[in-house]
């Protein structure tokens, strides 16, 4: 019946670039997940939101086929893996049993303490790390075979991307692989997706968009080799960048040695006053 309905309506919908399928696509960006991400982001502020009342993420919150294809072919028996933004373990459940060691990293202390540690406490190869500053000192240099994150780099600004790329260069083994899923502005689909998520008052969004060329340039400057770059593989999952740590590379820690220290609000106000910005704004 569903097939007949699709065959009947699709010719009528074609002029509007719409297509019906027999099975509905599960959207990762429904209102429940957006509410959940807003909650996670608020934990980094002085005004955290209440935890969403609904059961979220749902029990069947699993990687899409596209996401799993991008990382599964890299995973092999006995590897040491670092998963950034592990969340509730939607990826972890599919691969941890073949690994020698798995580091699950998340920015949310609530996720680490109340979900991940409880869920995997009987799995000795899994270690849960709470990370808020792009650094994972527990993980030794040159110790990780595969480092990946899905649904996490798409919420980072450029400075945070630099921080995690820099840390990835440190912890990955020579020839170690890094997979980044992100949102690209470089093609029409990404631009339309970006516009659809811009708040009506143009306020800060939970999503971050990057030009693919800029992200690739950033990775190259840090010394990574680009193995694969895919822009807008489909409208749900965004874009993917596959990087590899060269067998021989320089020490790029010096990039952050001269980084500016964070300024508090009083320092920022003093800087504005000294430059005359405050007067012009008033």
C-alpha cells in the first residue's frame, strides 16, 4: 500500500523537490534531541537548564547507516579507540567488545557520571573521561589507533576544533586515524541546512558551520594528512573529514604555547574602554 501511495504522489511532488519513501527517515535533529543538546550546552554556563523531562535520547538512538559506514571500516580487533562526545554510548555498544582499550570522552559531567560510568562499569577496557578544555591528559602520547566524534564537532567553534585537532595529533599513533563529522557551508545543501537552523532573532545556535576548505586548511597546518573529504553525503549527516597522523611529524604543541589567556569580563571592559569601543557602542 505504501509503495502505491509513493508511486502515485512522487510525480506530483517532483516540481517541489520532495520525495516520499516507504519508510520514514529517522531525523537526528527532532525537537527532543535539540532540547537535549541545549541542556548539554547550558551545563557549561552559570545558568543550566532543567534536564528534559522526556526520555531522551531514546533507547533506539543508534548511529545511522551513513555514520557507521564512515568509521566501522577503520575499527579492528585489539585497537585502542578514543570516542569524543560519546553521549549514551550509541556508537560504543557496536564496537567496544573488539577493542583492547576504549576512552569515552564527553563534555557533560552528568553524562559521564550518571550514564556512561554506570552503563560500562563492568567493562574493564572502557574508561570514561570528562573533558571541557580540549585536553585529555589521562591519554598517553602516541597511544590511540582511531579517534572519532559524531554529533560533536558540529557544535564546536574554530578555536575548539583547533584544540581537539591539536590534542588528536598528540594522542594518535603514527598512521592513527581521525574522523570528523561536521556541518559544511561549502555546498548548497549545507547552506540551506544552516539557514533552516538560524534562530529568528539571530541569536546563538547550538550548531556550528564551517567551510570545508577552512577545516581542511586547519588540519593541514597542524600536520595531518587528508585521506578523505566528503561534503554533504546526505542531508541528515552533514560532511566528513578523514585525517591521518603522518609517520613522522613535528611537535605542534608550540601553536598553543603563545595562546592568549582567557579574559574575564572586567578585562574585556577595560580593553573596550582603552580602545574607545565602549564609547562608540554607547
